[in-house]
């Protein structure tokens, strides 16, 4: 497992993370139409950050645009949604690594100026200037894979076929290509993260295949971010299950991802994720149980 402390994305954000222990990234959506939870006001977003930190998050990922289809959000509106939260959190939680979920370099510029330390490019370099912004500001960059989709579009009968294992090779090559481009742009290697991006440009069979072979991504040497919280492939693995009822399935996937090398877990449910990580690492022997008195007294 890649040591997340090697990210060096913020001087204190990951200082408490022990080697081999995945860091938790909490989702803070400053939207009104997200598929699961939204923090529609600045106050709700700040309260969400406070709660996530109390439950064990070392990173918060602030987004201003729904990932899926919806009404158009202008650059100005996205900045207005995201940057006040970044500024407030940078003041109230200086130890926290603040990530901004955006594919637009204009938003990234404003977010970095406001205090963001990581750019989560979930749309796989749709705006090639995003890497330049990360390099100019000395922040981290998440390199993802969407199979060539334009931002906010859905996968539909993609090129990989129904069961094809080709999706792993293509996804691995895609994130490696973006990571190489980030290095060329000047992003330090220790600040580059890769994300296989389940559900984006992929059907459920393909997303499950990515998790099955997650160790191949960890073997690149780049820390692996896994964003699987309550996603469609989890709901379809369980049955026809809505996002509100996907927590148990998400936790099962999280435990497997930890065992296979994920370095950062993006989640809506910080406390449950922290428990899943603790149990998974106790089983693998990478960390001891936190409290061991049973049968000893």
C-alpha cells in the first residue's frame, strides 16, 4: 500500500496518518441536486466539514457541480458555491487538506487562491490547463479516467463491451497518461494521485472488475483514490437499490479496496468508513486493534 504521507500535499493534513493507513476524504457537495446529499448553504457546508473532521476525515472534497446531468452551472456560479467554503474551512481547520472537485481551470485558480491544496479532476483532463494550475500553485492533482466522456455525461454502451477485462488495461493506461502529463506540467510526483473512477464511462461489470484488480493501480507507485461511495455499481450489485440504501454495500467494497491498496477513500459516511478501514487493517495485520481487552481480564 502506498504511504499516503508521501503525498506531502499539505504540511499538516496527513501528519496523523500512519504508513499503510488509507486517508478518508469526506464529500461536501455545494449543490442543490446531488444524487445523495447536498450542502445547499454555506452554513450547511461548514457544519458538514466540522462533522467530517470530528469523525476522522483528513481531507474534504468540495464540489459545486453535480457529476451527472442537470442544469448548466456557469464558471462564476461554481466559484461562488465553492470558494467561500474553501476560505472558511482554511481558517477554521488549518490542519485539513482541502480538495476541490472541478474540471475547470478557472475554478481551480480561484480555489487554490482561496486555500485549496488538491484538485480533484473527476473528468480526466477535459480541461488540460488544470494540470498547469496545480503546478503553478504547488498543489496536488487527482488523475481520473472517464473513457473519453465529456463532463456531466453518462456512460452508454461504451467501447469495452459487457464483461470485457479490457477496461482495466484502458483505465490504467489512461490514468498513467494523465499522471505523466501532470509531471511534465510541473506537478511534483508526490502530489499526483490516480483514480480509476468507477461508474464514470463504465457499466457495473466494468466497475466491479476495476475493484477486483485495484492492486494493479496501486503497483504504479502513485497513491490510489477510490471514490465509490453509494455509487450505482454498488446499488446494482445489491439489487435495484437507491443511494440512500447503499451504505452496507459501499462498506463491503471499501474493505476490499483497502486490502487491495487504496490510499484514499472518498466517502459520504466518514465514521462508517473509518470503522471499515480499522477492521480491514486489523485483519490484514497492518495495524493493531484499537482496544484489546477481551479474554485478557
